[in-house]
C-alpha cells in the first residue's frame, strides 16, 4: 500500500450528532423534514389557487401595491421548490449517515474492481440515507416532488383556450372580418379602391379597425363606427395576426371561375398566413400568379383559388369573399368561410 502523501494533520475525533444518540431527536428531525415536504405540497396547491383566483385582465387585482397574480404565483412556486431543497438539506444533516471519509486520488481510468466498489458505495449510501427505514420522509418527499407537477400542469392553460368545439369556432375558425368591413392598407389604414389597383400589383392589408391610422376620407360617423369595433392589447395582436390578407389584381381572363366568384374584376383577397406552419407570405410572381412562402417554399396559385402547386402545405390558401361599396372601395362580403392558418387535427373537413 503506498505511503500517505502527508502526515495525519490531527483531525479531532468525530462527535456524534444528537439525532445519532437520541431517538426522540431523530423522530423530531424526521417530522421537521416531513413538515417541509408537506408545506411544499400546500404551496404547489396554492399556486393553482392563485392562478385561477386573481384577475390579470383590464382591472388587475393588487396586493401591497403589487400585481397579486404575479406576486402569489412567484411566492407559492418559489416556496414549493425552496421547501423541498431545505427539507433535503435538513434530512442529510440530521438523519443520513454521518461518516468522515478521505480517499486518495486515483487514475482516471477505473479498474473493474473500482467500478464494483462504486456501485457498492452507492448501495451503502442509499442504506445510510435511511430512505428505506424512514417511510415518512420518503413518502412526503415523493409527494412534494409529485405535487410540483401541479404548477406545471396549471400553467399549460396559458398556451390557449381548451380546444373544445365551441372555442375552436370562436378562435381558430373566426377572424375580425365580417360583411361590410373595408379592406385597408396595413400601414396607413387607407381604404383600397378597386380602380386604383393595377394589374400585377400586391398590397398587404388588414380589416378596417385593426390599424391605428384612419383614412382621411372617413366621416365622423364612420370614425365612430370604426372605434366601436377596435380592439386593444393582446386581443388586437391576435386579431391582426389572423386577419392579415394580401390583395392582388390579375387579368380577369386568367383566373378560374371559382376564384372570380369571390373576386371583383380580377382583384382577389387571400389570407396572408401560410397553411403549412403559419408563416406570413407575400412573395408574388406576377407572371405565374403564384405566391411563395419564404419559410418552406409552399407555393399557391392565386388564379386558381389559392391551390397548392408546390411544397409541404396541405390545403389551399383561404380566399376572402369581397365586393365594392357604393364608392368603389373594397369591402368584405363575410368572414373567411374556412379556417385561416396552419391545418390542425381537430378541423372538420366535411
């Protein structure tokens, strides 16, 4: 056996802990650890309660000047994690085996005998942890770890509304468009007049009411009507995302009869959202009437009802039925008659 590299520095004799010699102290420490794990479970439940209790919409609930929802979600989740950590530390300090061990550094490549010894040491460590002898600590720890799934599951609710048939009808299958809403430039908010569109032109557009700017030709009554339909915050951004369209003008003789039925003198309006994974598209090939998605190269024929001619998209680009009002401006006849954006498995194709 090799000699020790240094002499024994004179480490004092090991003193037993109170929990090593006093069964009452050991049971008291065990109850303390279990109490922390149980408190962690209660904090996880508190997270779910806070999530559903406090309002975060237009009129936020507050507590001591702070947003109550954020405050209590942070406190409950933080303490759920903290109490597990403190409980494990308390367990290791007071209840696990207390032996001072030193070992010389060995070569990086372990021999088979060393590996067997490591496995034996791990088994010994499990034995000395007392996890088998202390079911109260073990079971409450497992319970605390299991209850940490509660905040995670509850937070999944923020991914969006439940995909019930009624919610799908109100969200995925509905946009801001409806009969009589003008088609406006998505930057300036100006109304788009059919006679101003040139053959081969493409304009990015939105429904009137989702763009901050008003067309200067709008009357006071029209402005009031637009403001009454306007949205704010997240609802505005969601509506803009789903309602974005492109307006193109083609030679009437070049488009199919199905396309012409929802168009006006060669002017057609299509969803700007690719039906593959939802990328915005506006790469327009005037001569072929093809619209190309820059993300995965799905290509749609706008002269033939937005039919897919290339790429991974599984369905045609939705076309918006349009007409012109008494002043010659483009307006929607209705909302889209099929869902915009990526396909999804709940969609009823009948």
